[in-house]
């Protein structure tokens, strides 16, 4: 029973012995335990990522280890027929590093990659800015066109480009003759490695621009229109608007997208093989194509494995500088 007296604080009646004390809906352990995860659920995140880790180890880890093992062997027609294993240590690597052809292909790969990435980023950014200024109907038409180009299979697009630049029935020869240029009667566009890689560049840029443009447009929609209005009131031109408003806001997008495009172009393989097989005379080979030709055409699987391992190492070393740039950007944010 609770007794009240005038001017005195009411005293709560103590519960009888054996009965639990009232908690008013609060757990005895306190409100801090409400959001605490049970200890037996600590393994749950690891269980969720376990299938992905196992799949990566099975489909990527084992082939990579097997490839490294093959790179330390002499494996050609003779060894495959006789089923013998000839260990050579690091001789495949030293032979490649002393080979002028390998370094020529490496330089060609980096120049090819740089030209493609610059064109993809510049043209993709311009089209993304265009999408942001178009009306809804024209934006839909352009977006659908970009998606169709992006969704085109590589072999199908290579077939189309092969027909466009065909020696006898190619559209480009017909266009050049129609414009009045001489010497385009059955002109061979794949006569040199430079011309072949130029056509490959057009094909890769055409297929890669949609990814950059659509993501650029998606990022632009997150920028407040008030920033544009304030910049225009200050008399900023379109170039100044991009440099002072768009680029600082979209800098993470440019870093990540450039990183992805570098990897995508560096490992370009199907486009070069489908158009001209790395020819003529292996003059349009990049590092992935070089490793493939050494293995499948020349039957030097040990050398091909060593070339692929060196390709991975070269890409990792080159990308390490870009990793540092991305990490620095994240720290600044």
C-alpha cells in the first residue's frame, strides 16, 4: 500500500518476496541491448560471402595457379605427345624479357590502351552532358540507341565492322570513292597493323561509350540545379561550369570509370582476334593476343603462360599508381 502525505514524496510499495520487480517494459539488461546482435550470428556475414569466395577460388584461383606452374615448364608439341614434364624454372620469363618483340607488343598495348581510354572518356562525357540537356523524348531515343550499341555481342559487332571495311564490298571503300578520293578500289583496310588497330579502336570506343555516357547522365541527375543557376548568375560559361561545378562533384565517377575502362581495354582480346587475328604478320597483337598466339598457334604453352603472368604483373604495377590516386581521393573526402 502506498501512503501519501501532504508535501511528502510518495513511496512505492515493495513487491512481496519471490515476485520479480516491475521493469516498466525495459529489459533488465538495459536499453543498450535492444539493438545488439546475438553472438551466435557473428558468423552470418562470412557464411553469406562463402559461396562467392569458393567460386572465385575454383574458377579463378586454380587456373591462375595452374598457369603459374605451366610457366615454369617447357610445354610444346613434343612434350604433349610424349606426355613428359620438362621443368625450366624462370627461363621462359628471362627469354621473354630479353625478347624485343615482347617489349614492342607491351609498348603497343599501352599506347593502344591510352588512346582508347581517352577517346571513351571524352566522348562518353560529352554524350552524358548531352543527355542531361535533351528533352525527355530525345533523351529516350538516344538512351535506347546507346543501350542497343552496348548490348551488341562482340562477335556480331566484329562481323559488322569486318563488312564495313571489306576489301571488295565494304561500305567505307564506297563512301571514300563517293567523296572523290582515289585509290579506294578494293582498298585493304587491314593491310597494316596500325590501320587494323585503328579499326579496332573505333569498334571498342563505339561499344564502350554507352557505359560512360549513361553513368555520367545518372551522376548529373544528382547535382542540384541551384548550383547551375548560381554559376550562370555569376556569368560562368559552359566550360567554366563543367570545370567548377560538374567535375568536382563527379570526380569519384571519373576516377572509378577510368579505372574500369583501363582494365577493359587492356584485356581486349575478342575484338582484335575476330577482326584480323592479330595480323598482318602479328603487327596488331596486344599482350593478351600475343599470349594466345604463342600458345594456340605456335604451340609454346610454357611461353604463353609466362607471357600471361607477366601481363598480369605489368597491369598490377601500372594500376598501383591509380590505386593510390583513388585512395587519396577517398581520404580527402
